């Protein structure tokens, strides 16, 4: 299967529905690992050239949004896929729990401050979607407030798109079993101990709530100007797609 055809199978286009819970399967026709690796290297070189063109034109920006459960591979995706980018024109922003100052503003305030300038790439490691996912999972906000935030996110992303920012959103999906394996690796491998956060185990207990929250966000915020894409990795490390219904 060609890369473009494969990518279409991963796309949660406007009007389509993503289903996460109970549908962690590998579809037929996924690219072979060796072929994907070669294509990745080719695309990294292509991105490097396009980055310079975009910088020279200084008319557009690209925003890449990465979301996923703990251990889903957000950091490694940035490290491996984006390694060919010139760091002078590419900024990575990791969004943790809001600071006291950030909490004194609307939830998009800190996001807007990190939006890439024209001619540059921006990568969000977690994002404004944390502000609908976490309140829904932990039930810290009324449903009506969360619903309003979906509307505000869609308007925010549409404004960016209409002003020259291309938005690429990726949900990196792994199974609960694969997450367990990766968490145990962090515990058992001394070189990975620093990655282990005891809070990850508490959040893991809320797995089903997270799947429901991510699914809702994908379905409500995948628009023509900012579609969502689903990626997950099987236990052998190959990129695979998630079923769309």
C-alpha cells in the first residue's frame, strides 16, 4: 500500500467517527517495517528542504499536535521523525499541568503564546486537548463547560488555519497491554528509571475513561481545516492504524 493511501486510512476526517475502545487491531496491507524506514528517511530529507522554502516565503506556519497516553511515544516521535528539522525554525513546547499564572487566564492563553510564527514549525507535546481530556477523566468540570471548550478549540484552530497555519494533529494510540510492558521497562531498566512517574500508575487505572475522553475529542474536533489522525504501534514497534467506523 502506498504511503498516501495508507495515510487516508488513518485520517479521522470531518464527519467520520473514531472508535478506540476495544478496537486495537492491525489492518491488512500495512507497510512493511523496512519499507517504512526507508520512506521515513526520504521524507525527513524532503521536510528539511520544505522547511527552508517555508522560511524563505515567510507566509505560512505548521503546527504539529501530538497527544496520547503515557508511554505512547510522543517524545520518541519528536526525536526520530523530526530529527532532520533545522532547530532554528522549529520549536517544541511541552504542556504540563498549568502553573498558577496560567490558571489565572483562559485555558487557551498559554497555547496561543506557543503558536509558531510564520515561516516556522511548532510541535506541541500534549496541547490544548489536555484541557478537555483531564477535566472529563477526573470530573473536575461540568459537562457543559467541557462542551463549550470543544467549540472554543474548533474556533481557535479555524482561526489559525484561516491565517496561514497548517494544523496536523496525531493521536498516538497504544493498547493497555503495551503500556504495561513499557511501564515495566521503565521500572526494570535502570537507564529508564528517570522516565517513571508514580502518577502514571494512578492514571492507568482510569484507562477506560481516557479512551472515552480521547475518542470524544477526536470526533468533536476533527474538522476539514484541522483533521485528526490515528497512529498506534504494535508490540513489534511497527506503525499501524486504528479502525475507523
